[in-house]
């Protein structure tokens, strides 16, 4: 039933149509939310939204998960869908508030302009009267639907400051172009306590690439460190874009990486910012070839274990490699988020008893030393200072390039490897460090022959 004409209900009566829209924000968006022409449109006429894959997926995820974080290509109708959700809220929910945030005041005003445009296109039988409007808010009176004289519904844009929205609750908060907001973590901390229902944070990656608050938020959401549902929408979620279109678009850019970042086909493309990634896509794609996947302990196999136990707030990650033969195989992966040290120690000991490794290394700082000192199994503290860290990452890089380590069924590890840089201060890199530490475990036993790159490999 999407695509109904705006001036008359597509169902048998106005009450039935209003009920259909109130029950389904996707139906409302694709039947009554009008937008200005887009990049690929052949004419200049306003048109109702189409049910693109990105549109459908976003509205369904908001309904299901309530808190959604989106990394997106340009022009896949995510901002439009956020505004459609906002107009749906203030049209069909009594006494509701919607707060919108963008990186500049003029960008926020553009959001308000677009929602006013869509409001003015609503049919008269759906359109609520305007109580007041200015360059920062639109307030509708819902009395006609509810009979309540004080039923006001508010859409308001806010500056992206740490205190924004902290004094008023809202039913739906929409943060647009989040990668451009320098204090995104502080803004999120201010918004979250005010939410009664839904939150949408959306952005392309911006010029920073894998750095800054937005990248960190995406990594944490994917790792279940935040109560946000992570979604990635590539350029192909626009139904009229394919690889030929993308290649033609690339010719307009001097730097192909910038083009890939603007129109990503995969998540790694979106993070092509400044700086160089340590591990190439080709190397990481090869890592899955010949991988057997995570496995239970196998008698007579030889295992090495590496744990990265970071500072308070970081995840503790443990990786077990089966080094019985070349190539080594990822056998076990643990990622413990915000767990107390006694619990981490119990998991380390449990894995040791299961796999009986020839080496157990725990890094990286005094936190790791405290863990090692309280373990009831043989373990060694592995200190990763600045110089040593570069050396073990270089060692890991060469091992992956030579195909000496195979892994699959571990998306968090792969995500971290794809965006890892030598300067990793702003990166989530616990899994990378755990893998690098585990790989060093092959040097801590006389049982297994170790590779020496100086003499040509394993």
C-alpha cells in the first residue's frame, strides 16, 4: 500500500487510513512523506519516498531495537527517513517531543526546513494545525485527534553542545551527520537520559576515517559495548546505483579513496580517511582461505594463548591459536566487556584447563601484571611498550601476509584488523593486540618449531 496519493486516503475511509499510518511509520513515509528531488532524479518535482532497502531496514530496526546507529553511503535516504520518523511521531503521538541535532546551526535549520516542507505536503485530513513555528522549532496542536486542548507535539533543533536537551525529555532524538560532531560522546551522554523511546544516530564516516567519537561509537556498538543497534548501508541500497554508476562517479574525484569513502560498497571503504592501514584488504581476505573456524580442544594439538587486559573501561580479549602445524588456526576467541578482574581471571584459567596451551601470555601494562600474579595457572606477563608494540604488530603483519595465521567466524577481530593503524590511540584494538601477543607465544616453548622471517619463514 505504499505510494498512496497524498490528497485522498487509499483505504476505505480517513479513520482507517489514519490508523494505518499511525501503526506503521514505513507506510506513512512511503505514502505521505514528500521530499525535494534527489541526485539521480530526472525531474524537479517533489515526490513521495520510495521503499528502498535502506528505508525499509532503518524503519524496521528503529521499531525493533529503539536505539539505532547508522554508518552510511551518501544519498541512501537515511536523513530523509529520520525526518519522516520525526514527522510520524509529532503527527500520531500525543504530547510528544522530537529533538534533532546536527553539526552546525544552519544544518539543523535545513532539517527543520525539510520537515516543514513534508508537513505542508500532507493531506488536509492528516495535517494538524500549527501552534507556533520559528527557525528552530515546529509545534503542532493535536487536539483534533485526541480532544485534549493542551496536546502539543514539538519538533525542535538543538545545537550540538554537551548540555543539549539535558533539561527536557523526548520521544525521539535524531542526530544527523554525527561524524562531524566533535563532542559526540558527550552529546550522546546528554541525550540518553532524556529519551523516552527512540534514538537514531546517522552519518557517513567523514574525513577523519577511523578516528574520533563516531568511529569509536560504531566500534563499541558492534561489540555490544553500547545499547545501540549498528547498521551499515552501502551505496547499493539506492536502487538505481550499480558498479558502473560508481565507477563513473569515481572519475569526478582526484583521490579514489575519497570516492570510496563517500560511496562505500563495504564498511572498510567508509573508513578510508587520512593515514595508512597496517593490514591490506587483500591480506585480510586471504586470512579466511583455509581457515577451519573456532574449535574445541583437540587431543595432542599444541596451543598458544594471548590475552590483552587493558585499562579500566577497555575490553579484555583472549585469543587461542592452534600452532600444531602451518598455518596456525584461530581456535578460540573471548571478548569480555566491563567485567571485574576476578571474572576475567576465572575465564583465563578455564581456557587454560580446556586447551592446555604450551604458552599463556597476558599483556599489556600493570593491569595485566596484577592479573598474572593472581592466576592459579602458569602464565607470563607480556609488556607491550611503544617499541615492543611496533615490533609485535610488524611480526603479526608479516605472518598474515605470508598466510601463517588463518581465522574465520570472528567478525570483531576482522573489523579491528581492517582499520588498524600504527597510531592506534583512537582505535578499538584489543583483539589486534591479543592476536599479536598470542602469535608471540610460539617463541615461549621448545615444543614447536617457530618461524624466523630472517631466514625465509616457518
